[in-house]
């Protein structure tokens, strides 16, 4: 199979279902940003971190591929003439969302209470988490904007929202694990 098809040479790409749209279409921006997020998650996973976090992150990457597939599917062609869904994969479930919540709760049990915002940084691995968190928020904003015109599955949006929270808590937990300095943001008074 050739990687290059030349079908996008004129600035369009095909959605799942065959519909061609401009490469700058919000649907393409949405799943492209989810793809970018997935790459950042891979970067975190490649760090010297606890195996449990790596396993959670692999699961997250699988879920992000699912969200990408959902976003890449033309809603007008999502159902085949036979009545079956074109996208024949498991969707994002409530259990998937609850898994992220459970992971955050477990990490928060051993973290100091957060009394201030924290500055991103302190260790390269922690910084990777913060970059991923920001990309996740962008993916969520784009998917939410898309949802205004072409509704998408609500659990996909909820998962992105919860994932950005998870990445923040993971950054704090890795700060602790790596014995890095967590710098509080304390506004200067005039």
C-alpha cells in the first residue's frame, strides 16, 4: 500500500464515508488536533515513568484513535443503507470516562492539596504533560465548535474534557514522583 495517494493535492481530503472537504475544515482541524494530542501522549509514555501510567496512557491513545474516527466520519453517511453504523468500533463509554476519574482520585489521594495554580515545568516529563494538556484543551474546543453544527457523540466530548484534567493531575503526580519543584503561581500585588 502506497502512503501517498495524491488525492489531497488540491487541498481537500476525504472523510470516512467518502465526502471530500477542504483540509482546513473544522472537522479536519478537530481530528487532526486529536492526532497531535495522541503524539504528545506517546511522548509522555516514552519517558521513564511508572509502568501503570504507561498502561493508562496506552489505553488513552486507543481512545483517542476512537475519537479521531468518530470525528472523521461524515455524519450524513454514518449509517449505511442496511441500517448498520459505518463506524463498526466500540465508542467512548461511561466506563472509559470513569476510569480517568478513578485514576485522578487515586493520584489526588497522595498529592498535597492544591492551594494555587502551578506554573508548568519543573521537569521535562512534567512539561510534556502540560503541553499535552493544552493540546487536549484545544482539541476539546475544536470538537465543541464542530458539535455546534454537526453534533458528535457526547461521551467523546466528555472524555476530552476529563482527559485534560487527568493530564494536569498526572503532571502534579509526576512532579512528586520525580522530586521536581512545583512552583505556585502567586500573583504579584501592586
